[in-house]
């Protein structure tokens, strides 16, 4: 399951990041978004979602959320 269809308010463990873009992968890693890390969808917007990673909140678009497998 990817993060775009994950339930709001439930904590998940990141299983993998599916992207061929090395810059994007490095960016997500700098946010603390990597395999084995807990992540929670805090809320949903029309074209994005707010996630909580390591006590910080980030807004990511739906395309990026689809690349994060939980």
C-alpha cells in the first residue's frame, strides 16, 4: 500500500521508497523518510497530504505520496 491511500491518523512503518530520481530519494532521506521509519498521515488536502515524520510535519504532493510504500 502506498501513502496516498493510507488512513489518516494511523501510524505506518515505511517499507520502501519507489523512485528512480536520486535527488528525490536524497531529499526524502534528509527529511527522515526512509525504510523502517514510522510515518503518520496527519491530514489530507486536495492535491497533497500532511505527514508527520520524526516529530516534524511536512506537506507532500500525492505523486510523492504514491512513491512511499507503507
